[in-house]
C-alpha cells in the first residue's frame, strides 16, 4: 500500500492491478441516495402524494449537501477540480466523437457539465414541487411579465391585487404543475444521457464506472490519463 498524496491511496488488487481511492463515502452515499430518492418520487407521483413529497424533500436535501460538499469536500468531489469552461467541454465532446478522449480519474469535462445540468434540473423540480404544496407560496415568485399575466387573471382586477395565491387561481397552479412535470421529464432525459455516457466511458477506458461509485476505487492513472 503506497500513499500517493493528492491522488489518494494506491492498492494492489490480487497483485494484478493498482487502484486509487477517488470517490469518498459521502459522494457515494449522495449518488445512490439521489438515485433512490428520485426513483421513488417518480414512481409515487400522483399515486402516493405523502411519499412523493418526502422523496422530494430528500432530493432537495441531497442537492443542498452536494453543493456544500462541492466546495469543502474531498479533492475529486470539489467543483474546482472537475468543472471546465465551455471550450474545454466542447473539445472533449469532439474527442469523444472521434474516439480519442483522454481518461480522467475524476469527472471528465462532459460528465462535469452533466452534473451541473442534473443539479440545476433537480433544483427546479424540487422548488416547483415545494411551491405546489401550498398555493400561497406562489407569492414568493416575482411578478410575471404582462404577456403571461392574462392567463392567470380571473377577470376581477381587485382580486388580482389581493395576493398572488388567490389572484393566480387554478390557471397558475396548472402552469406550475406543467413546469414541474417538464423538469421531471427533462431529468429522465438527462439520466438517460448520463447512463449512456457512463456506459460509453466504461467501455472506452475498460473500467466499470458504476462499480467505482460503489467501492470508491478506480484504476490508478496511467500514461496519458488526467489525474
């Protein structure tokens, strides 16, 4: 067993392959906890509302934790370690298309962009779901543009100024529900793309990335790899 400093601890697997600890326990718990919470929320939507709401709060809590852990967590959990600019991300995607992308020990640029998209979409899903629990919470929203406002008006000018929760009526609730469902459907698309990217990277670099998110270990970096 050899200490590799910033790269973690290198281990020998049966004398055949060196591995290095990449994902800390909290990152792994977050990842699989989020998978379970979102799956439960999706399955129970419109069927078991209390369970759906609890799962939604779990998703929100996990996202909040990940944002904090991305600032103060272990090396490969930190946003500063894996977030890249648009240019680097586009270049990496181009390399993927041409089959010449380099192996990253942590998140690659495309994976990093996907993480941002997933966290943003989950935040939108959880926030709109929270608003839907109590119509009065819509008062927290900023005024909508005038071009949209008529869709929520009930024809009574005085009532429109009494409060956001009453003034918006059923039309506002319906639109909020549609936005919530749109976020949830976008999440399904992003999850499918994420899983596809994991399968592709696992095949290209000959390592099981899903298993690595369970054990925390990945193959030690070799020549050309980015650690």
